């Protein structure tokens, strides 16, 4: 079993309130869950207006499949948020059990 964990930090320059930030983050999370079979949640920086941390997890039996899915998730998020937010950093880890 391979568990892939991905942490993405987003910069949302147009968010001047938590409500504006949450609308961008919620849309990103919902669209990512619907497109890919992964778990997604906001995992940090909850009270910062212009920055968000999103955690994504995928589980499968093949290392390359998990890596591929998480790479596609990053590309999708970068494209989906174009003009509203940008990926500031990303960190991926694959754990073998």
C-alpha cells in the first residue's frame, strides 16, 4: 500500500476577508474532490486572509500511480485557480506500508 500526501500553500492576493478566502478555497477543494478520487481539506493558516494550506491524500497499491495522480492534482489546481490564486509552495511525500 502506498499513501501519497501533498501539502499546497496558496497565495490569494485578492482576498481581503476570511469570507473571500474561504470562497476560493472551498471552490478549489470541491472541484478537486469531484475530479479526482482523493481526500482534500484545508489544513492550516485558517485565520490568515491571503494564504491557505490545503492537504491532499491518495491511496493505492502502486507508487507511480499515486505520484501521477498527485502531479495531476497540482497541475489541475494551478490551472483552476489561475487569476484568483497562485501556488506558493508544494510538498509531496509517498509512504510505503
